């Protein structure tokens, strides 16, 4: 039996990890809700943002957190462009399948270009506060992890307020729930969909920065993220943002706790086990998106 | 006009078959011959992929993993189980087909998106397992599969070249049989409109599951044959997300609704792949090229090369005969009957 | 009066919106039944529950005395119920002939491996296409056909599966007056041959001229039923339509 302190530390780390998962999964859910697109390139953009943060720090000594001033608007624009210029070109009848291929192709492109530009070498930012840690009730937690979690919480809260309190959020939710009806209400759904994609990619920029703080990065790292993220959105119920957030926290916690008896590698399987179990026994997910039954 | 285009088609197919069969005697050195084996391996894999992708329209990015499972199944049965190589090949493929039942059960219950998610996850989880479970799979040290024949290197390639060609022919035959069957018509109606197909009485879930298992069987068979040919398995290559994307690219480029689409795509992409590997080695630019090409095909040529060529011929035809669309019912019936009788003989 | 398709206390809600609020309905065997009601009164949801496309939250659907609640659409189709869709749906990249042939139910796995284009079935398919007046399009892909032709093609496909009961979701939607007359006539003819019809329709002229029995929906449940002459003068119906 692991000691209480170890358990507590794992719970804490799981919570911090789950927060990051929740932020990233919310982006993925947003795309799916808006256009029924499974955006495979989401985690590739995540790694791209991490690389940009590392590069800016490496070249100009800019703190990763400051790099967000550039990457977040940049990614927002990229998202709008991606939706308006590429995804709308696909035939509606085969949109789900073809968009997967298209975003998959973009993921390969990003991975290849990162490898070309920065080589496959593993990179890591060395921050002055990188090794600092706090002691919380006997558990040691790295400061950078807390910062990453803080970023995730701030971004998720902003997203939540944006969705619930603003006129744009109202239009976005209307578009997600019933595109045709939204159009009848005078909402320019294409424009809203473009902005929705931009916001989704902006979450990847925030997530990537958070990731770069305490993770060793390399071009193919995005595959280690997309699997868990896809599992999270299925378990949470495709298209449901709160569902994805809850699933992210639960699974992040499970991964962290399972690392004690199983080790880091096998603990990752929890995502896939959850994915298969969900699809086999409750395909609509556990925190039920209405859309999930049909996809 | 219809007969002329059919003769043209038959000629093209004969030419393709003759070219494939004659290749080993024309290949100047064993390296080129081994490239030929690889291309046939890709052709067999993408044709196997096309059982699902072409008929039902469900895009799997995880068929690389099914091939890898077939390779490791065969390899382990030979190396650790002591089974004769070709018995191991069929046993391995059967095991993978059996495993495809629960996978399909989970992946196909709902529509498209979940299927893609499961297919990618399959690659990721199997890579994880086969790398970590070193005591059984050899982990990243690899698994050496003993060769089935005691032959010189060129002879070894030649024998396997024909084995792969035979397997490809078998996969094509089965695809063709399904294509013209009622089962195939049901599958295609799923591709066109799944709700509608189900409302007309097609048991869509069972249909999808059956064809997925058939596809997995052929994919695993090809993977197993690869293991016997290549003799050395590494999880990183067997469970690579890239293999799956190559297969999709090949099938899509050639045309998923065509019997020979994936073969044509495999010849184009496979040859290019090996050429660039030979000329420039393994660089990240492979990924860039694959990504770009895939994006271009998806955006501008989702039906593939073969239909594009066929359209070109049709336009050329139309300048001579006023309309080829309007066929009277009786003509159509006669033609179908003739075709049916021809097939029965 | 014998009943063929009946529901008891059918309920279905989407999120907070109640689409069906305890619908108990009986349709008459061998008759042309119509289901009418204002927009959003739950007609299409009712159709989808009856044909298995969506599962009701509660309540039962019986067909020929058998409970078919929540069964898969293909199972229900095989019990002898065929349906068309609100916005007509065909298989766009299949020829008209293939569209109709795709409606032949496959018995077992082995039967499925037989050729799709057998003589007897082609004859039957062509005779349906002929009857609907679109046999000259047999070799054309559905996506190249006009709206009206696609509607006829969809109907041909449904009829090919030999249903005892045919459910039509807005057969008059988007078709021209000439075609409308033809569809009306066809329904009466096919009914005379023994098929039961259930039709969801907004076009009152069509409904009043071809149906024997009308059920009126409002806010997810039936508020009236009877022959056209009765429905025409029913105050509740007028109220529902005029918002009185």
C-alpha cells in the first residue's frame, strides 16, 4: 500500500494534469460541436505552440508566458483561416471523414516541418524557477506545474464566461445546437464557426505554453496527446464541453494514481480502456452530449 | 461506345497484370526487386483497407496496426510457438480477425467520428503495449522471424514477390465478388446514406462489422507475409501511424470506389516513397510530402485518379455520341443480363 | 375497425424541449391515414420513434399486435413498414436501378453473397420504376436527377421492399402541382391494392382529398381524429392551426 503522502501527491498531480487535459479537450469539443470535425491536428498545434515558446526563450530569452501575447492571436487567426479556407471546401456529405483526413494531413505537415526546422532533438526550456517547488501538506509540487494549471483554469474560465455571458457565446451555442435554426435567427453561422475554430486553436496556444514550462518536447510528441484527448471527448460525450472537462479531470486523476502501481507507460492505457469501454457500453458518453448518439 | 470503353478497361487490366508478373525478370538487381515486393505489400494492404474505406466510406487510420498485429502474430507463432511458417500466417490472421470483432463492436456502433478515433487509438495503444511488453514481443530490440525458405537473397525476394502478388489477387477477387453482391450493394448504400439504408431494412451494424473483420483478416495476412519476408520486426515501424496514412493516401489517390484504385495508388505512392527514401534517406520531409499530398487529394480529388481519367474519356466519348446517360430500361436489362450470364459461365 | 400501427403514451424530450407528450394514436389498417398538425407539433419525431430512428423516452409502439418499441430501424422495416424521409433521401452516387435494388432485404449472410443484379429482381425493380414513370432514368445516378424524380425514386425504393404499411413524410414537399396530382393518385391506387398508408403532410388539399382517417397533432399529442369531413369542422383543430 502506497503511503498517504504519495497518494496525496498523486491526486494533486492528477488534478493539475487533468486541468491541462480539460483545457485542450474543450478546444477539441468546440470544433466537433461547431462542425462535426474531429480535429486531429489540435495536439500538433499544441506542440507547435510549445516549440514557439521554447524558440523565443532560446533565441531572445523571452519568458514562455510572454510568448502567449504573440501565439494566442496568431493561433486564433490560423483557426479562423483553417475553417474558412479549407474546411468549408469539403462536401457536407462526407465532412466528418474528410475533415479527419485533412486535419490529419495538417498534423503530419506540422510534425514534418518542426522536425525539419528544429530537428528531432528533444528540447526543454531552462527556467530560473523551473526547479522550484512548493510543499503542500507534505506533497511536493513543482511551481511550473502550478503555473500550467493556473493557465488552464484562467483559459477555461474565460472560455466559460465567453460562452455563457456574451452575445457571441450565445450565437456560438445556438450554432452548435441547431445550425439551421441559428441561421433563421439571423446568426451568420459561417462567421461564428470560423471564430469558434479560432478560439479552439487559441486554447491550443495556451495549452502549448503551459506544456513547454515543464515538459521535454520533440516533433512527434503530439501523438501522445491526441490519443488521450480523443478518449476524453468520447468518454465525456462528443460535443459536450462540461462533459469533456469532467472526463478530463477523472481520467487525468486515474492516470496519475495508476502510475503508482503500474508505472508511467502502462498508466496511459487507462485512456484507451476508457475509450473502448465507453463506446462498447455507452456510446453516447457519460456526460451525454445530445450529438453523441449520432456520431 | 460502351463496348469500346470496356475493351479499353480490359486491356488496361491485362497490361497491369502482365507488368506485375513480368517485373521480377526485368528487375536489374535485388534491391529493385525488393522495392517491387514492398510496393505489392502496399497494394495488398491498401486493397484490404478498401474493404472498409471503399464500400462503407468509413476511413480507418489504424490499418497499419492491424498489419502490425498480423506481423507480430505470425512472427511470435513461428519464433516462440514453433509453428510452421505458413500455418502460423493463417493462424495469426485468424486471431487478428477474431480480435477485430470486439474492436469493430466498439468502433462501429455509432457513426463515423468514433470509428476514426478508435482506429487512431488502436495504433497508439498497440505501440505502447508492444514496446513495453518486452518479455514477449522483444520490445524495441525487435523480433527476429526465422525465414521459411533456405534461399539466396534474390531468390528469396522473387518467391515472396509472387506470394504477395497471389495474395493481392485473392484480395482483389474477394473485393470484386463483394462489389457485385447484394451484400456489397447494402454496404455501398451505407456509404451513401446510412439512415436511409437502415430504414430500407439493411442491418447496417452487422454489415459494417462483417466487412471490417474481412478487411482485418486480409490486412493481417499481408502483415504476416511481410514478417516472413522481412524477418525482423520493430514496434516503431509495425505500429506506425504513418503506415496507416500511406494506405489511406494510396487508396484515395487511386480511387476508393474502383477495384484497382488502391493498386494504382500503391504503385504511384509506394514507388515515390521508396525512391525518395533511397535518394534522400529518412527525413522529416517525408511527413511534409505525405501531409501535403493527402491534403491536396482530400481537397481537390476526393474521388481519386481513376475516376478523373474515366471522366476524361467520357468527355471525349460524348463529343461523338450525343448522350450516354439516357439508356432505356430494356437496353439496360439486356446489358445486365448479358453481364450476369457471362459471369455465370 | 382493425388497427395496424398503434402507439400508447409515447413520450420524447430533447434536452428541455418536449417533442412528444404522451401520444396515444391508432391508425387504421388498409386505409390512407394522415397525420397533420402545426409546425413543431411532433409529427416527425413521432415518425422517427415509430420507425426506430430514435428511441422514445417512454410509451410503446405496436405493429400488427407486436411490440416494436425501440427496435432497430432495419428490424422494423423487415416487419413490413417502409418509410420516406422529410427531405427526400436517395443514394446519390448509385443509379436509379441500384437505388431500388438496394431495398431488397437480404435474408442471411450466404444469401448476401449472391449477385446483386439477378434477373427477377431487376424485372421487379424496373417495373416499379416504370410504374412511377422514371424507367428512362434507370441508368442515371440519383444525384443527377431532379427533385421530383428523386422523390419518385425514393418511393420506388420503399415499394420495392414490399411493405404492408408505407409511411410518407411530406410527400408533397417541394413538388409541382402536376406531380402532386400523380402522387395523390398513386397513393390511392397502391392503397386499393391493399397497402396501408400513414402520411405526414402540410398540403391540406392533398390530405383532405386522399385520406380516409386523419389524426391531428398539437404540442406532442393528438387532439382530434376522424374522417376528413369531421376534422374540417373540428373546433380544436381550427384553434390549433389558427392559434385561437
